[in-house]
């Protein structure tokens, strides 16, 4: 008899992951990072299979800017974002550990689970935070991202094409932001860390807009920064829909749906979001390899250390 999927099995798997204290040992970190490389490579293949002709006729100058600038900047600020998430529950997180969690979270999103959120909660749990504290911090930071992205996209839509839709997005985003301020005041770190999280998320959303603009340019579709900014909400939605590996196709579909609001063709936004995904995952692979090699060296040094 086959095993029937149910929510209890997902909860059990999540709890087991969060109890896995070996995650911070060099040997197990090395294994998990190598698994991450495999998952990321699979994500690249899946993205290319989604659009086999995505690399045809590209402007490689724009592509190089995505690979050399926007993706590394995004990885850096995502690591800072996790460091601040730890601070929300009074747990110091080193930049190296935050970088590993960022890469592992990206890889875990290749699975039909909220992979990035689980990896972050597991890391906080193994560092000493309780379930409630870890979950609260991770969910709060995601809510900040969601509210900020809706506010940012709504503002961009209103700027490009004033109307009720942009106003709705803006109002919804501001409502979520107000709720996150209330929640942040109840956490250990208070509002100071909250506003740092807000600043980092704003940078990440803006960089996402720049990346989408570069991808549109690489594909030969002229667009303004405001138009690209309106599409950034698709990243949050794709991240939230975790039942689909990496939100595959979800972000692209949302970007396409938002396109007419700012005068872009649906096809152009769909392809730009797809190209951005493929380039991002491709660029993360070397980071994962470097971290895996570093973990291997640390594991070897620990084995050969006297005593």
C-alpha cells in the first residue's frame, strides 16, 4: 500500500530537520552543501527545459551584469537578512553561517516544501532558539518582505499607470507593514532590528527590480525601472507557493499577469522572470561548491587535529 501524503508527515519532517543538531558539524555541512549543488544543478536544468530557447539571441552584456552584480549582491544581502533574523530572537549569527544558510535555502527551495524557511528555522533551532522564536522570526521577516514588495510594486504601478489596482496593492502592502511593526515590538530585539530588516528587504526588492530590468534588456524588450519594479511582487508570490519546487512557473506567471498593468507584454515579463531564475540558480552553484570545499577542509582539519 502506498504512503498517502498528509500535512502531518510534512510537520514531522520539518520537526526532524529542526532537531538535527549535526547540521552545524563540518562533516554534515559538507554533505548538505554537496546535496545543495545537485539540487541547484537540477533547478538549472528544469528552468532551461521550461524555456529551451531562453539563451537564443541574448544581449550578453546585460546577462553579465546579472551574473556579476545583481546575484552576488542578492546573496550578500540575503545573508545579512538572516543575521538580522537571528538577532530578532537574540541569537548571534556569523556571516559565514548566514551565507551557508542562504545557499542551502536556495537549494532547498528546489523541493516541494517551504525549503528556505525550514532551513532558516532549523539553523536558528540548532543555534539555541526555540521553535516558537525561530518560526516567529522567520515568518515576521517574510511578512516584511511581502508587505514591502506589495507597497513597492503598488507605488510603481501607480507611477506608471494610475488606477485602482496600484492603489489596492499599495494599501495592502501598507496594512501588512503596519501589522509587522506591531509584531516586531513583541520580539526580543525590538523595533531597532526591525527597521534594519526593512532596509535590507528594500535593497533586495530594488536589486530584484534591477535584475528584471537587465533580463528584459538581455531579451531585447525595452522597459523602464518603474515597469520592472512593478514585477517584483512576483518573487514573493513564487517564494510563498512552496508546493511547487522553487515556485517553478509561479513567479513567471505572476510577472506575466502584472505586465499589462504597466504596459509590458506578458511574454516579455514571463521570459525575463525565467531568465532571471536560471541565471540566479546557475550563479549560486559556484558559491555552493566553494562552501562545500571549505566545509570539507574544516572537517579534515578537525579529524587530524591532535586531541
